[in-house]
């Protein structure tokens, strides 16, 4: 059965990020065998992921907001489902140095820079192009970020491709190029809930990691190497119930075979995450006002404050190079 793609208009933005009033579209990609997603051009955001349970009944397994106005309201929208950039996670003191030149970034988290700044990629309307692929379907979204955007050097052209394919496979594929040396790390900020609703406390979680970055009280990494977590309270190498534990950590992934596995025992749904990125941010939404613990973020990407940490995997992108990031979510139920 061929996958299908359909488009409808959601509304018009009020002109965030200097774009002026812009139409926002919703694209639904359906495999025809249970897995279907809806992506909005605002923030290149993942708004719905329909996945069947063990009885074959589909439900939406990502948290979403009621309307476009809610997505545009920062107080109500902590990056829900958005594509986050130009640099996901934090940059300490809103400052980075490249080739001896200091760049001051937008400080939108106290004195620090977070998730691309106050007008990050989540606040733009992206250009979209559907790509039918036989029994799979994809949507390519593009954003051109000008030199100096939120303080970053270089004009950056970024793309994210969402693809759904038979066998319950959802892929995020990112690329970016730049006109001047810069830093980049893109991710998706979906809040997953495999039960479809309610708190995520009953889910089980496994993370393929024996190390995590240590943070100060503003979630800035402390000096020194990642900490060994084997046998400790953050050891999720084998599945554990999330329970009431509050997680807001960045795990250093041990190998590319798999990153995480999330399971809801009531619905039988399982989501296995595979990525080529070095880190996985895990957040149980304890600070999500009005929707506390309604979902869990599994954000693959670079390590926090990597632009200022020579001991972390590099995040620099130079002209002539291509930034690439691929994360795959495999869904099953049983």
C-alpha cells in the first residue's frame, strides 16, 4: 500500500521572528498500516504521531497544544514537538569563541543561551516540500537563518526531513550548511507519552549509557569528564520504571547500536530510538506548567555547552562542510 501525504492550512502567524504574517500548514504522512504523523510548518513541529496499541487501536503518542496561538505563546509552549536550533541545549554565559573571535549569543535563560535563543528555529515558519516515496512518505522542511541570527556567525541553511515507513519507522534527518564558521546541533523536542494521555510514571525506560554530564543549578555542565553512573540512581542501562523520578539529564551514549527504549505496559507500545549523535537529553517535563509529567523528552544531539568544551565531541561547522544528524524511532506493540 502506498503511503499518503495531505496538507491543510492551520492559520497565519502574527509575524514572529521578523517573517511577517505567514501561513502555517499541517502535513499528515500516513503509512497506511497504522503509523501516521502530522507536522506543522511552524517550528517544523511534530504535532501528532498515531501508533496502534497491542489491540490495533491507534492513539497520539506525543503531547500537543490546542491551537496555533498556544504554540506561539512561549509561556504555554516549552518547545513542544519543535525542531530546536541553531544549537540545542545550553551555551554557558551566552558566549562562544571561534578562531579567536568572541560571539555574544542571545541570553534567553538567565545569563545563558538555551535552544537557539529567544527567537530560535522553533519560532520560524519553515518552507515545506512533500516527497512521496512509494510505501514511505517524507516531508522536507527548510529554513534559512541569516548571519548574526541570535548572535551566531554565518548564514545557515538548515533542513529536516520527517519520513514514515512500513514497519513502524519514523526518521528525523537533519542537514545544514553555513557561509562562515559556526556551531550547530539540531534536535526534536517532542514530549512522548506511549499511553496517549496521563502521567508517564508507569512507563519503563532504558538508556544505552553508563555516563552523564554533571550540571550546576542552571544545568550548565561542570568542569571535568562525564560522571560514571553504573549502579547508581541514573543507571538506566536495563529498563526501569520511570516512577516519580525527575529527570533532566544529558546521557553520553555508549555506542550507535541504540540510544533508548521507552515502553508503556498498559498499551503494549514500545519505542526504540537509534541515533548517530553523542548525547541524549532526557526530561520528564516536571517544569511543564499545566502539563507536568505529561510526556518525556528523548532529545538526541550534541552535549550541552559543547561550543565551549574542547573535551566534548566537536560541534563546529565550516563552509564547504555539511552537518548531518539522523535519528530513527521504531514503534511496535505487543
